[in-house]
């Protein structure tokens, strides 16, 4: 038998005693919120909730460097959206492997859509029996998957914008609401829980029409695909009439697919949203950020799903398909391995390969 661990060791490793891993003390009646993922939005939302103080947020991350940085330094939010001085907040943080079971009233999924399967599995463990698990990723399928996988699953979208600077540092680029559309059987419980998160910094709305919520978000988020294809921040789209036209055509295709599916998108709401804030000044866009950092984009899930819905209903989506291919090409060209098998016809210097 090896030497006994000092009693305080486990506590040190986790940064706090097991009973307080939720960020809420024993007599604390605040809502216990798990924020899955310490990326751009995870750090932002965790920090906004901690700063507001009405809920007790815990960020759950797979990366030890993120856990350590947030635990010891907290999170700095550089408030580009409002021009206010940086905000410092100290949400609780825990490694995914150490996260407590059945301990959270609300679980917010803020990972990328390609990690949704993993995140849903984790969320099933994290959420209390009468809690809710809200999928907030861009794209249509995360919502469906969370609803199907767990009776506590709720479809949601988020209109905040953030750029990942590093572990414990995030730029807040767009202020906006968290919107959730729980299924009727869960609506009252979800509204009661999520209503307690509502604050000026993070407005929360609960709506009835889930499909309208998801498709309205998709119309807005398609700017990510244009910025990814251009390999420029979203804000650059406003500086080019041609890029703007591509965006308008892409949005028109999303709206046509939504209409063919019978989704009642509120065009007036969309018009006023885009007129007031066509594309936020400081918003780099999710796809551009992923390309720049060499991490995978969600383009196949996000745009690919809309294309698939269009194909089902006979609605052509050539602009969306081209944007998806351009973003994929950018991913392939920046990868270290060739995107197609190397053949004997390849020039020795690689100059005739598509990614040369
Ligand atoms: N950013 C925005 O402005 C914005 C706006 C609206 C919607 N969304 C949507 O919200 C979801 C999350 O987006 P996001 O922008 O927050 O994504 P992100 O910064 O790429 O973070 C996504 C996940 O990747 C991991 N991660 C982050 N940085 C990493 C790094 N340097 N190395 C390795 N792993 C890292 C984190 O999980 P671990 O901590 O577990 O490693 C994190 O949860 C997406 O579906 C996105 O489309 C984003």
C-alpha cells in the first residue's frame, strides 16, 4: 500500500471541497449553473453570471490549463461591446472528470456542435433530476439531440458574442439575449429556472416557437460562414458591397428553406435586428476564430444541416453550399496533411496538389 495522501490533497487538487464544487455553499439558495466549456462563450457566460451574483456558476472544462487559470486568476472580460472597463469575475471551475453528479439546476452547453454528443453525456450526469440542460450551440441539430437524449433537454440560442483570448481572458464583442424554447411538458419548470438567470448583462427569454427561434438564429449566424469563406472577421462584411450581397443571398436561402419547412420566422424582428446592428463592429465571428486558431469549424453541422433541409424540400442552396466548401477548403489548406491521397502524378514539390 502506498503512502497515504494528506487529507488536504484532494481538496487542493480540486481547489475546493467536494461539497462546494457547484460554486454554491451549503446554505446557498442561488441557482446552481454548470457552464460546459471554457471557450469564448463559456468564459463569458460564466463570468457574467458570477459578476451578477444571483446564480452560482461553475465552469466545466476538459483542459487543465483552463481550469487552473480560472481557478487562480478568475476571468477577465474585456468589454469591447460596451466600451466599459474590463470586468473581473470568479466563477467556480472544475475539470470535467471531477464534476459532481446531479448537482446543477441548469446546465448550459457552450461547446462546439461537433462536441455535442460528449457534452450531452456529461450534462446528463451534471444536471439535477428536476434541472434543465440547454443546448446553446449554433446549428439546428444540437437542440434536437439534447431534446432526444434527455427529458431535461431544452433547445436554446444565444445572441452574446465573444472572442477567446486565452484561458481566463475573453473579449465580449456583442451583448445579447439567451433564448430558450422548452418543449411544452418542460415549459413551466424551464421558465422558472431560466427566469432566475435573467439580468441586464444576460437577458433571458423563454419562447414557445422552437423552430422560429432556431431558424431566426440561423439567418443571423450565416454571417459566420461568409466571414469564414473570406477569412476575415464578420465586421469586414460591412466594408464590401459584394461581401454584403453574398450575405444577403445566403440569408435569403436560409429563409427560403425555413419557409418551405413551414417555420414562422418573424421577418420584422429579423429586419429590425439586422438594420440596427447589421454585423457587430467588434465581432470576429465564430468560424473565423476557429479557422484562425486552427481548431475545427462547425460549418458542416451548421450550413450542411440547412442544405440538407433544403434538399429535402427541393429548395436550392448554391450559395450556402459554396460557402461551406470554401470554409472546408480553408480548413484543408491549413491542415498539415494533404486533403486528398498523394498519388504518383503529384509533382515532387507538391505544386499540383489542391492544397499547395
Ligand atoms: N463566440 C461567439 O461569439 C458565439 C456567438 C453565438 C454562438 N456561438 C456558438 O456557441 C458555441 C461555442 O462557441 P465558442 O465561440 O465559445 O467556441 P470556442 O471558443 O471554440 O470554445 C468551444 C469549446 O472548445 C474548447 N476550447 C476552447 N478554446 C480552446 C483551445 N484554445 N484549445 C482547445 N480547446 C479549446 C472549450 O472546451 P473545454 O474547455 O472543455 O476544452 C470550449 O467549450 C458554438 O456552437 C458557437 O457557434 C458562439
